[in-house]
C-alpha cells in the first residue's frame, strides 16, 4: 500500500522514473519518455495508468 502511494507521487513528479521502477526498461518506458518529450501531462497520465494497474 505504501509503495503504491510512493509510485503515484513519483508518477506525478517524475513520470519516467515511476514507469521504470514499476515495469523496468522496456517498451512502456520508451513510450513514456516519448510522451515526456511531446508534452508532460500525457506522460503523467500514462505513468499513473501503469502504476495503478
């Protein structure tokens, strides 16, 4: 429970780091980094979606 809370906070502040901690280095991390380059808000939504699954 506490770990999920930390990941949610990280998803808002540092979205790629939260995705990396949850899923590791893979396609989800690449997608999130690309979303960060386009605009930060979609990356946060993507990270929150992955973390809360």
